[in-house]
C-alpha cells in the first residue's frame, strides 16, 4: 500500500513560469523525499509599468510517505 501526501507552496521568480516551478520543487525537495509529481494550480504575473516583472505559481507537490 502506498500513501501520498500533498503540500501546497507558492513560488515566485522574475525569469519565467518554468523557473518558478523548478525553483519551488527544488526548495520543497530540500526537506521532503520521494517527490512524485507537481500540479501547477495557478499562475500569476506581477505587472509594473506595463511589463511583467515577476511570475508567481501555486504548486501542489505530491510525495510518497514511506
């Protein structure tokens, strides 16, 4: 029997949505083992002076509890 747990995190970076996702998963991976998947629940761009200056993502990171 496998048991999984999900943690929800918000990650933000100026480079891109993909970078924000990768950074968020890497940060969770510093304290959590057995990460299986990530679900991008929402994305948001912060705009200043008519330019996107930051990307934010809400992530649901799933890992197996052993």
